């Protein structure tokens, strides 16, 4: 099953008609546009010249059979294939640096031999990230540029190949959509973009009933993490920390004071992005902690 990048949404909502339907446990490929909807094709183009009604397209939504409100959708990221070039921009009043910029700039970044060619001096190994990935909320419509409890524009650089993302199911069928790939990005995403790029994402989607994980939740080979979005970095970081503490006590089986101390000694609070309508942080705990307590993720 493949969903083409011609089928996109700009807000996550239970009112979006599904563009495809699959059995629980199916493998699906999402073809995605870059966050500019493919509008930038040369370095002469500026953000101000874009059609802003077609920014942050997310491919989907996909209806997963058997996914019911209250479930958790397990999304195993099996593969991400990237286009042959990405785009970066910066502009006055955008992001952390925008206050000191007087002009916009656009940069085309070729992808060659598994590396993003930043300039003649710097090459970065690609580390593909899904910037926008989420399910429909129970009601209303959340723009694809906004992160939240449903996932969305989290811009978390750990959401890559080999990771498993757990998202809430609030609408029948979950209505999964994704887009906004980055070939590589840094924590913070300070000028409001990574290496923005089109591509194809292959995932396995499984609805889990009675799953107690605090979504959005992510597991990689080396760590598991709560992801929280909020008005400030402080509030997002605190929420991610508190939700991880609850997981360590209720699911992993740690004593409550040790759970807090563990987060202080081995947990890492990290900034995912600090430039979107809500900012996003994560609390990472080494997978070795789960192994020490015999805890297995669902
Ligand atoms: Ca983004
Ligand atoms: Ca982006």
C-alpha cells in the first residue's frame, strides 16, 4: 500500500475523509512533499513569495482498521528514502535568529553519497527525521504546523528509521498523516527548518488496546522518551519529565524516589524544537534501565 503525495491535508481533524484504509498491522508507504509543498526549486526564491496556504502538507490520513478512541497507535518506522536535494531558508522575524536578520535567504542542499552537502567545507551524514507525524484529535482541526498531544509538528530528531512512535487514537481509524521530512536537523531547529526534503516513509501501523504509554512516546535502540509540547520550554520539559516519572513507577516498577533520582542521574531533557506555535521537549531514558527491570515496551 502506498499513499501518494498528491493526497495531503493541512490540518489534523476527525472530519478529514481517509484517503486509504488498511488492516491492523499493515505496512504502508507514505510519499511526502517537503514542508514548502515543493514550491522552492531554486535559491532565488524567498519565503515571502510562497503560497502560505500550502505549507506543511501531511500525506494522508490513513484509516487503520480496529483503531478505536482510547487505543494507542504503534508506528514502527521501517525506512525513509529521501529526494536528491533539500532546502533551507531563514528570514527576518522567523525563529530564534530572526530578530537580527534583515534579509531572507534560501539554500539548496544536495544529497550526495549519503551526505547533505552544506557547503564546500561541510558535509553532514543524513539522519532522516519525520518532522510532522500525528493522528486526528477527537474534535476540531489542528494545523499541521502545530505540535501537541496528537503528535503533529514535533520536529523531534529521534523520530527516524528504526524508531517506534506511539501516538494516541482519538478518532475511529486513528487517521494517521505525516510529512515535513528533514535529511538532518539539530535539536532546537533554531531557524525554523532542518534540511527540508521530499521522500518516502515506510511504516508498520498497529493499534494497541489497553496500552498505558504516555503518548506521544518514542523508543529507539538506545533510549525511550516522552515527548511534550507546550507554551514554553520549561512547561514542555516539566511535562515530559513528570509523565516519564509516572511511567517509571507505574509500568517499569521503580520506587518513586528512585524514579525521580534516576531521571536526575541518567535522564536527559532535550529540546526538540523551539520555533513552532508550541515548543517541544523530550525526556530520554537509556534503554538499559528498561532492561534492568525486565520491562518490555508493548
Ligand atoms: Ca516542522
Ligand atoms: Ca521542517
